[in-house]
């Protein structure tokens, strides 16, 4: 399983990575980006099973973020972090 975390808080990203590391086995890949723009560029060339996304990013907010991710990665599950 491949996870992409889209979170602009480095502290929260570290906490989530640690938590997921405790729960996950070596079959889970984890990537982290800080902006929607970075995520969209990454999704243009890579696929992920699940996107964990902060709804209050520096370059996008709320449903606009979800709509743009869904358009770029329609097969990925999206989990919104508020």
C-alpha cells in the first residue's frame, strides 16, 4: 500500500509518520509533501492507494483541495484531516 500525506505542518507530519510506522509493516510506503501543488505534481507521475490530506494547506483549502485531488487521482482513497 502506498500512502501520500499532504500536510503543511512538519510536526504533525512527523507524528503521523511515527504513528503509522507503529501500525504498519514494511509493505506500506509513505511519502509526505507540504502543499497541494507538490501533491498534484507527484500524482502526475506516481499513484497512491490513499491520500491523507490536511484541509487547511497554505496553497489550498477545503472542498477545493478535495476536488482537485479527486480529479488527479480518481482511484485513490482520500482521508481528510481537519
